[in-house]
C-alpha cells in the first residue's frame, strides 16, 4: 500500500467557527464569505495567474476537525432523517476514509497584500482553519451535468423555516457595519442545523453558535426560529 503525505496549499478563514450550523453543502448560503490564505510556499501571484477568468472553483480540503475520528462503511445522511443507512461512498459524509472534502464555491476576487496571496470566496461550507489541499477551476462544459440524477439528494433541501429577530437582536444588528449580517444569519438558520432526531421534538429548543466574532442564541419552535440574543464573543 502506498502512503502519501499532502501539505496544504492554504487555509480557510471562515465565519463558521464550529461545525454546528455550517450548511451541509456549498452555495446553500451564498452570503457566507471566506478567504483562502495561501501558505508561504504558494503565496506568489504566479500560482493563480488566470484564475480570475473563472467565476467558480473546486476546493479540495481536509475535514481536519474530524479526520482523526475514523469512518464507517455505513452512514446516516441527514437528508433521510437520520433513519436510513447508506454506504459512505454513496454520500458526502465528513467521516470518510482519507477525510477529504470537495466544494464548488464562487470566486469573488484575488488579493495580494504585503506578500500574502489570498482568494476571496463566497457560498462556502467550510469550518474556520480548514486546510486546502488543492484548487481547480470549475468547468461548466464538463462539470455541470443537467441530465444527472442524484437519488436521495436529488433536489436542494427544502426549508419552510422562518426567522425572527428579538428586539435586542435587531437593535444589535442595526449598530453593526456589515449590513448583510441579518440575511446571513437568517439563511444559516433556515437550513435548520438541528440534528435530525431533534426536529420532531415538541416544545421550544434553545441553541447557540458563533459566526465571525458574534455569539448568536436562538430558539426553535416547530418551523420557527427566534434569534433571542446576539453579542460580541469574548
Ligand atoms: N461540500 C463538501 C463535500 O461534499 O465534500 C462538504 C460536505 S459535508 C456534508 C459539510 C459539513 O462538513 C458541514 O456542514 C460541516 O459541518 C462539516 N465541515 C466543514 N468543514 C469541516 C472541517 N474542516 N472539518 C470537519 N468538518 C467540517
């Protein structure tokens, strides 16, 4: 058996500071912006010459937070309510042999400042600090297959969730310079990050997450999210 050692070409700076509440695929929350910061060896403009001609890129990355936790042959896709098992290679599950993920994301720009090369991206589904092992342009003529069917994941997950901000949360958001923040938070919550087994529980459930440097608390009752409090993370 051959072993490979792979060094990341860069790392992701993402608003998603923990796994919980990250969308389950890229582009589900288009407002999710990130920076790919190149490692020193690759921090030269030559490495990305021509990349701005492409609107979208494939990122290959390591599921670094869970890669050492192993894998199993069968997994329970959230799409199937966590009740049915599928083979790991028939899913996009994070716990998989080699722990490698792939995401097609939007390229918003290239930045080269003080000898540091970075790609500006959006629509990402990646945890802060994710190591990127390769980057390739997305090629619509070859990668887009409108005739393809995708079994249990054939359509974009439907969401009927509504999102409301408490008075405190709305007042807090109004003081922030980033005016896209309310829509970003709402679209993250509309993806319904709750584990499948909690979705049918009666009564109100309380949750929390960090996005950027914000601490966000919310309650879910049926299909309704109420963002109760937003504060700056200490
Ligand atoms: N688009 C990728 C793919 O298909 O390979 C990822 C799909 S995976 C289902 C998406 C989930 O991976 C996110 O919801 C998040 O919880 C998790 N995730 C993102 N970055 C991660 C990382 N660096 N380590 C472990 N889990 C991560």
